[in-house]
């Protein structure tokens, strides 16, 4: 259940940046998610297996959602979108 909200926040922020044509934010968000997921996924599978890769992806999505929530909220509240 938590993962659905996290992915929605990240997807909405990415879409808002696509509408505003802010390519550097789109690339930054995608790169952060990829690097964080791969780094955590590479280190964790030795302990419990494939489940840890999913946990690494969820952690990366959650961390990114925490980072982008405040700027997204300001954009939506200010009506700049």
C-alpha cells in the first residue's frame, strides 16, 4: 500500500517537470532513483535474496518521494503548474 503512494508522488513530480520542460530535474530524478536502487540492490541480496532488491527499490522510491514532496506541494499550492 505504501509503495503506491510513493510511486504516485514521484510520477506526478516527473510529469509536472515534463510539462514545465525542466529536463535537468527529470534526468536528476531518474538518475537518483537508478543509482540508489542499484547501489542498495547490489549490496543487500547476499542476506535474504531477491526480496532485498524489492526492498532497495522501495527504499529508493520512498527517499525520492521525501525529497520531492515539498517542491511539488509548493507548485501545486501556488498554482504555477
